[in-house]
């Protein structure tokens, strides 16, 4: 179960863009972390992050491949809540007996500079510097980050909510990262242990687990961004499985979000062992959106140029 309560009154910071911020205590399945947040997409604690965190650490739903991962990476981490909970689970595991489930180190990533600074503060607030590190990952950049060669499990929550070319670049990155093992071991016997997944299939390479919320209307939307993203992943020959999310995971949010459970998609994404993936082209639904503008009228190229000129 999840709960959140403010620990400190809001204080002005960031002006109209972010509004007032507050320190919130988030309790998930017996673990507590403190999160600085404000009402801004990249710096706000959203329900999907708490739900996926609960799913990952609860014994009843925890995927089996979590125990065999050497590195977990969170994409579009925002406040870093999901990474903080995984880091707190690692701390608790280390303090318990050797029979407790092991947790690997976590890398929380984002491309937003303010969010990265806030995540660093949240890691320090919770004393999790040994468990959680912060790195930038801009999906628009063609070069993969250094951790891409080491990651075993990539997690993300509620990161698909607009029609922009950013998701096209993310799907390309995922295709390259998730197929890494198959390319490296092509023509040779695999040295890694086969890992079973909740969906009933087995994989040798990295896996991505994403909890995404379908939005079908509003400014900047054309159809469902999540469905378009899934279409692009499949066009790249990635395997996309929709896992069952237990109703108990969303029960605490029914009063405020009655249809939340129906709008959430828990996706397990992997590269099939014997099918080459496509990470060099734009075959999917976003291929025709190369010049799509964001809600503020700026195109991806302009946002990228502005991002490169800013300081972290």
C-alpha cells in the first residue's frame, strides 16, 4: 500500500513554472522516503511512480528478474521516487539476513536539468548516495549513455504523455540497449543464465518494465501516445508484452482517479533472441512526426539547442 503526507509547508521556489515546493514523505510497502516535489511534470510525484514502486518491491508481484539484475536504470525519473524506493529496499535488504532478496545499484536518469538537480537533493535527503546515482539521459542524443552496456533492467513510469519525436528516439535507444546481448553473443553460445518473466517467456538480455498511462485527449494529443509508442516498438521488432496489473495496486487511488486502473498499461519490453531489431530507422507510428511541435510551439531541434546551452 502507498501513502504520502507533506513533511514541510510549501515554500516559494521556481516561480510560476514550478510553483511552491514541499517535502513529502512517501510510504510504500513498509519503506519510507522523503521527496522534494512541486507542481511541475518533471518534479511532481505521480501515482504511476508509486504504483510501479509498490509492484517492484512487493513479494507477491516482484518480477523474478529483479533478483538477477546487476544494474537497474530509471528512465524519465522526474523526482526519482521509484529509484529512491529501490534504493531504500537495497538498504533494508543489506541490514537484514542473507536470505533477504538482493537489490542492485540504481541509476536515475532524466534530461531536464532542474529535475536532475532536484533528484540529487532527494538522494542526499534520504542518505542513499551509495545506492542511487543520478545521470542525464536525453533521448534526442544519438549516442547511448555509458551505463547502456551494463543495464539489466530499465524501469519507467508515466513517461509517455505527448505526441513528440522524443518517443521515437526513446524507442530507438531501447531497441539498441535491449538487443545488446544478442548482438554481442551472435554466433557464440550465451554465457548468461536464461531469465523467466511474468509473461511466461524467457530472455537472455536486458528487459524494460514501464507503467504507462493512456491519455486520449487534450491539447497536444492525437489519439493515444502510448499506443503509438507501442506500435513503434513493435515495428522495430521488439517484443512488447502487456502484463496484468493487480487491482490492489491502484485501489488507493480509486476515489481521485476512478478509471486509473483501466488507463494504466504495464509493458514488459525485450529483444527476441533470433530476430534482428531495427534501431537505425524510423519504421513506426512516430516516423511521420519528425517535425511535430510541442505544446509551447518549440520544435525538438530548438529544445535540444536550448538544452545544450544550459548549465546543470
